[in-house]
C-alpha cells in the first residue's frame, strides 16, 4: 500500500498557511527540529511521527522585543536579507541544467 501521508501533510500545511495569512495571522515553518524534543514538549505518543513544525500567531513589533533577544538572535533578525540567484534553485529540461 502506498502512503500519501507526507504529500497530504504538505497540502494541509499549505492550506493552513494560506488561510491563516488570509485571517491576518503569520505562519513560520521550521526545519531542523528535534522530533523527540517536540514529542516530549507537547506529549505526543512515541508511536506517532512529527512531520511538520510551525509557529502560528499574530505578528508583533520587533521593536517591542529587540532588547529581550540574545545578541546572536538580535543580529540574525536585524541583518539584511539576501536571495539566491534563481539559477541556483531552478533548472530547465534535465536536473542541474
């Protein structure tokens, strides 16, 4: 039997994100989480798998919390953002071209 759980989860999270933004909320998807720590923090049974972690809520003002952040986090959130060149993420025809 083919499992579509990851595909279905992706579609569900996308739908949640779109509707949340429509309702005035912000969504931040996270990668690199420790699924064991997530399970422990929110009491998820051991036989369940953590696929997606995201934060959802109303956007606050960074100015209101800047002084409460560690130096490392403060530097990260205040630095200028840059985007990769599209050629690093997209290709035509065959993979890598």
